[in-house]
C-alpha cells in the first residue's frame, strides 16, 4: 500500500498509525529533570536519539498532553535547562515503564516507583543509580514542531552531553560491552526488544580514483 499520512494516519486495512513499527527499534532516553523548585522528574522517551558524536549531542521529543499542557519533563527543562538521559538495561525495563504513568506534576517518580537516585556531577537533575550508563546534558536548543490533526504538538529538546557515566564493569578491552549493557529499545504498540544478539560488518573501503 501507499498512502499520504496528511490525509489519514492509519487508512484501512491499518488500524493504527504504523510509524512506531517502521522507525524501530528506538533507543529509550530515561530522562531525569528538575524544576526550579527542586522537584525531580523521571520519564521515558523513545523519540530520543544521538545526533552528533563530537561534540556529543542527543535529543528527545516530549509531545503535549491530551489537554494541550506540557509534560513535566518539558516544563522542567524550560525552568532548568538540563537533563540526564539514563540508559535502560533489560532488568530496568519494568521500572522504566512504571515511570511513564501520568503522575501529577511535582511527583518524584524515583520515589513513586522506589528507584534509588545518584547525584549527577555537572547538572542538577539526579540520575538513576542502577543505570549502567547515563548522559548528563545541558539544553542547547528547543524546537517547536507543528501540531498534528489531534492538536497535539511535540517539542524537540536538544542537549549537549557534558558528562558521561559508565559502569566500569561493562568496559571490556576499551569498549563498552553491548551484550552486558543489554539495552532496551522500543518497537511499535506495547512491544520492546533488547540487545541480545549482535552481528558485525566492516565498512567498505573508499572506491574510485
Ligand atoms: C517506552 C516509552 C517511550 C515513550 N516515549 C515518549 C516520547 O518519545 N514522547 C512522549 O511525549 N512521551 C513518551 N512516552 C510517554 C511518557 O513517558 C509519559 O507521557 C510520561 O508520563 C511523561 O512524563 P512527564 O509528564 O513526567 O514528563 C513514552 C513512554 C514509554 C513507556
């Protein structure tokens, strides 16, 4: 089939917008933020990725709530332009999912789901103590995306990574052991995958004159 999503997001026989199944797996940024009043927030975002390695830059995209209000993560970065992108390994998947519940503003998801936090080094939001890796970020740009037909709109939050935590136990021969990291990623619907199998390919050498 071919269709124009500006006309319908899920024309028959589709029953759901397939974008999340087509752009997948998506890494999950488990984003901790803090309000000006010091209220800590933690929520997962799979509209998350790295967009530059040098300097390291990542982004995540919170959309607006059904009533049009900003999600807490976005409210917080407007007040304190810093966040931590915690890496989700398979044993943390359940806790990550629990932090996605629509808790009222000001509720600390670390406390709500009984997760230990650890202080960050260079930014104010704390990090997930049990995460094998975490990226401390300073917001360098915010971009408002156009609203969809539902009226909901996303913002892209771009952050320069200024501090990187890696569990030393995962560093093997100068590399991060990806199987040990067992990173969880988002598929479509309620589905996830985790890194359990890896294959490698050497990139082709330059061809031509
Ligand atoms: C795996 C996963 C990925 C998610 N990705 C996003 C996302 O990219 N953008 C978004 O707006 N919400 C996403 N959500 C939903 C938010 O986590 C949820 O709305 C959360 O309550 C937002 O929290 P906050 O209001 O504390 O910022 C995701 C949820 C899960 C479980």
